[in-house]
C-alpha cells in the first residue's frame, strides 16, 4: 500500500455499535466520529501512534488546537460489501503468511491450516483475486468457515 493512501471502510452497524453513545449521537444529528485501530484485544503501539496522530490532525484541521504535523493520508472510501472474504474450509492451527496492508496477487499463498494432532498442512489458503489485505485472522486457532482474510479487490497493482 502506498504511504500516501489509507483505506476507509463504511460498514453496517452491528448490534454492539447501536448501543454506543457515539452511534446514538450520530442518530441525533450530532457530529460524532469514531477512530479504530487494527487491534482491540491487545496493545499495538504502532497503530495507537497512528490513531493519536490522526486525532491531532483532525483537531488541527477543525481549528480546535494548534499542532504541527504532516498533512495525513488520502483516504479511499470502500463499502464493506465490496470486500472479498476468504474463508477457511477446515479448522486447525492458523499460520498466516501475509499481514494487513500487503499487496497480494491472485493465487498467492496467504496462509496454511495445520492439523493440531498430526502437524501436517490440512489446507492452503490462496488469494482469490489481486488486492490489498484489509483484515487478517490473527488467533492461533481457526474454525471451519471462519473468515481468514478480507481483501480490497484491486484491478491494477
């Protein structure tokens, strides 16, 4: 992914989202914003720094604070339904080989599913299209039918 672009995904709110103060403020025509990073179950210092920088840039552009920073990124808006989901056919130990933000080509090896008892590779997961990895499964175990990757389809890489 280019250093000058970022991806912004618009998705349908989940039931959990509809219970948040931010969601309800937006329904009452209040200008409310959400900032998400790529982790919610562990601390990821790099994405936390990016989130803080994004908030500071936003506050600066809105004239709320004065802060010296770079101009930010040009975001591409993507609808969630336009992402390509890559599912796992069999459960086992997940060995991911690519990370979010990486460019992948059709047929490229993305991950392996390893049998937890015998240790052999039960399944190989390959890219169904050229694209950018938007989401990657990170847990050590994966169940049959789980989403292993979500790709942003690219016509030209």
